[in-house]
C-alpha cells in the first residue's frame, strides 16, 4: 500500500475533544448546555445501535441528550406532533429523526416538519436549499466529515477535479454541493452514468457513496488521487465466522497502491459522521443563542 491512510478515527476524536472544550464557554454565556434530541420509531436493531452511540457521544461531549422512542405503529400525526414540540423546546438545539421510518410513515413529510435551525442532519428542504444557495445552514454530517478530511489533507481544494459516485440526498448530492462550494470542478456519477471507470480516472478527488462492495477498482484511480470511501458493506461471513467483514465501495488494497491517500473502512469516514453531528449541534446552539459560530 503506497497511499497514506487517512485516519478518520483519530481526526474525529480530536474534533470531538474540541467540541467538548467549547461547551463550558457556551454554558457560561447561556446558563445551559447544548441539547440534542434523537427520535427513534420502532425497534430496528441497527437504528437502536446508532441512536445509543449518538446519545453516548452527546453526553461524552458534555451536552444534553434527549432520547424519544416511539412505537412502530405510531401515527404520522403523533410523530409530527412530537417533532413540533421539540421545535419549540428551548433546551433542544438539534433534532435528529433516525431513518428509515416504518413503511406506513411519510419520511419526507416528517423530516420537513423539523425546524431548519435545529436540523442537525441537514435533511430538510430548507437546509438543502441553503446548501445549494451557499448560505449558512446545517450541512449533512457524512459529507461534511468527508470535506473536513479532504481539507485537512489538501488545504485549498480550488480547481481540483472531483468525482462523486452516488447521488443520494444523504451523501452524494450534499457532497457535490460542498465540493462545488470549495471551488472543485465536480462531476456527479450514478447508476446510469456511462464509462464510470474513465470518468473516475480523471479525478483528483474520488468520493464513493454507492453501497456496492469494492466496486471502484484500483485501475480506475488516477495516480496521486485522493480516495474517500463512504460505503459500508458487510460481506457474507467466511466459513465458521459469525459475521462477515466490513468493506467499503472501493477495492482498498488495489486503490491504495495507486492513490496518494485513502480512507479505510472501518475507521475512515464512519467516525466523522457522529463528530459532525455533535459539531452541528454546537453550531445550532450558538446560532440560536445569538452567539458567533464556535471555531
Ligand atoms: P443510496 O442507496 O441512497 O444511494 C446510492 C447511490 O449509488 C445512488 O445514487 C445510485 O444511483 C448509485 N449507484 C448504485 N449503483 C451504482 C453503480 N453501479 N454505479 C454508479 N452508481 C451507482 O445510498 P447512500 O448514499 O445512503 O449510502 C451509500 C453508501 O454509504 C452505503 O454503503 C451506506 O451504508 C454508506 N453510508 C455511510 C455513512 C457513514 O457514516 N460512513 C453514512 C451514510 C451512508 P441512482 O441514484 O441512479 O440509483
């Protein structure tokens, strides 16, 4: 492996420390700590694990964590009622609705009821609009984490050719908007893109957010490129193993032999997501209190 391994775990740990360091000053100025409310509907085990780790990280940063668990058969009106109540709760700075929701609920309508100033996941139409217009708002956590890792490695991204593979609302689209905002020349690829390997070969920066194990091969990568692998895919268990290995959307060893730097899976982008969620909560708290953004 010739490439530098981008240590997202260490970067995220340092970011979380900086966030925790900023909480006492906020408390001194306002008489309270920032608060994050997480809403979980139903009992999907993976979602329950995510919610628990978000709550733990929030408390570890010295912030208040409010967890709301609703039963799987909650009505749309009940869910939106809770979100409306959290919108007006002065102790709540950030609201996160854990997705996916059970099939009978309208996800888009529920997300749209969240106050954009408390939308720490950056998923409301207003947040997406602010990002597209380049005005301050809440930026989705995973792509924001990717941008921080790229800026840490490269400094100014101006003029870089970036290819984003995947166009989801959660990752691909906001990632492209952030890279454009950082003056990259951005190409967005998706399942209908023609000649994807050729397109990727032109990129200085490759962000893969597809959900297909090891789809991006080493010979797609331009020598010297930086590869950010957002994908989290669990392979089928090897003989006798209880669980399969986690891999990204990029063939790590192959791409690492050509790239100049690459994020591993796990330990790359993943840890940045929660760190950026805490950062968004801190920023939302400052803005709501009329304070300038923390460093
Ligand atoms: P989605 O399924 O919502 O989107 C996948 C995107 O990949 C779509 O735009 C799809 O195109 C595109 N795609 C699918 N097949 C191909 C192909 N053969 N060639 C090119 N593009 C293709 O996924 P998410 O964006 O939510 O997540 C992507 C990955 O990132 C997943 O592995 C997920 O687990 C992971 N993830 C990791 C996070 C982290 O914290 N590290 C956070 C969020 C996600 P089309 O639109 O045409 O269908």
